[in-house]
């Protein structure tokens, strides 16, 4: 499904590149960008483990930066007062929690941090949604099962 969708997009970019010669470079650049995405995130199942390791390292680093409250000279945020770094970490945590990735498990400092940031007035104003609608969860599960199964079959065929 995803590969078909990307194939159509690549075909459309190729067509537009031919129809609009003055924009050919831009269309070709976009096409290369989409081909890279397709390879890395749709076909490249090896990237999943690499990205999971990177996310774990980032979360572990945040856990150590937050440290035990007794050693902090800050107000409970990454670098003192709530900053852009905290906005990024808050966004990452909200996304991971939305997809049930459990980034707080085994990270008590990060769990306390999450409790602090989600009670900030700005967090409430942002209207962050903590769960996906059922139809999105079903589609995500189906896509995950499809691509996971496909990758497993490809590995088995390569092993033969």
C-alpha cells in the first residue's frame, strides 16, 4: 500500500518534471527526496532498529540531564527554565506515548518531568491529544503487520 502510494507520487513527479522544464530541477530533487524516504522508511526495515537505538540513547540522555532533584540547580527542566529544548522533548514524549512506546518506563526522572510539563498551562492550551482515533490505530496496526510480514518473508527468502 505505502509502496504503491509512493510509486504513484514518483510517477507524478516525473510527469511534472517533463511538463514543466523550468521546474525540472525542483521536481527531480523532490523525487530523489521521496526515493530516499521510500528506501529508508518503507523498504529499509534495518533502519527501525537503528532509530529505536537512537531514541533510547536520547531518552537516556534526557534522564541523566534531569538527574535526581536534589542535585538539580534548575527548575526541573533540561537547562533551567522551560526552553526550546523542553518543547522538543515534550513533543517527542507526547508522540511516543501516543503510539504506546512507553518512553518513561525505567526512567523515573523523565516520568516526573513529564508530569511537570503536561501540567503547564501552555500544554493545556496546545490541545495535545493523548490517543489516536480507533480508525488510525487499526490502519497503523494493519500497515505494521503487512510491512513486518513482508520484511520477514524477504529475510527468509534471502536466507535460502
